[in-house]
């Protein structure tokens, strides 16, 4: 099967399975999404969704969050990984938002990436899910599946992002980002499939017998 054929099949199959994928992190506005995505690093979405309601009841705006002590924020998010570092970043970015952006989360990538604790992937998730700006954030699921489906060399997350953006139509990026994540979690787990078990892997590569060890970035 040619790469173009694989791409078309993946689009059709993911659309069939996940026609309306929900944003997994609970949020009410761009600020709450920004904080939630920051918290999701090395932490499950389920865990983030458990801790953020109480945090946002305490401080729902950048101004209110900026007024909290780091220790207060850390107490709310202590069950998330890297809680001390994340609490420091949340307070710092809230101060920046209040001071420099009138408490309005910016939409451009450069501004988003300038905030403490906000990397390229986090910034793109906010662009895609808060503002509808076409983006293709690559997490571990997407990086792994892109390799198993031979859509990228897999040498780095950055390369995977570039390759996927070339292969898939821009108007589908935001939805595909979520669809691939859901598919990876449900059908193509790293310890289970390895390119030879899940429905899409089997369909794309029916003659593949040897497990694929993907390259971590």
C-alpha cells in the first residue's frame, strides 16, 4: 500500500471510529485550558480533570491565580507529576498574563511559547482546542503511531510534526490530533500492538510479522 493510500485509509478509519472526538481536558476558557494542558505533562488527563475543578474554583482568572502563593497552587495539584515545578510555572504565567496581556490568553505561537512551562506542544494544543487554529501537536501516542504506520522517520517529535503536516490536509489537523490519540489509547497501546495487533496496523501492513520498536524522541 502506497503512503498516499495509507493516509486516506487512516483518515477514513479514524473518522468512522471517532466522528466527533471530545477535547479530553475539561476547561471553560483558554486560560483554564492552558493550565490544564500544562498540568497534563507526565500526568493522565483523568488525573488533571480530577484536580482542576477545585483549583479553578479557587482561582478562575489569571489575576486570581497570580495572587496565590506557589505552595497554595501546589497543594491543589500535588497528585500530578512534577507538582512543584508546575505550580511555579502556573503562578508565573498567570502573572505574565495579567501584567502583559490584560488577562487575555494570546493566540500566536510565539507568545504562548514565551510563558513559563509552556512548550511547543502545549502551545499548539491551546491554539487548536481553544482557538480553532490549525495545529498538529505531537504527543507520544501520535509520535509512536506515525512510526508504526510509516508516516515519518520518527527521529524526533519535531520531524514527525513536519511530516504529518505535509501528509494530511490542514483542515483535518485539529481533529486528527485527537482521533489518533484516542485510537492509540484504545487500540494501539505501546506494550500491546507494536505494529502487528491493532486493526489499522494489520490493515496497513498485513504481511508484517515482526514487532516494531518505535524510536522515542
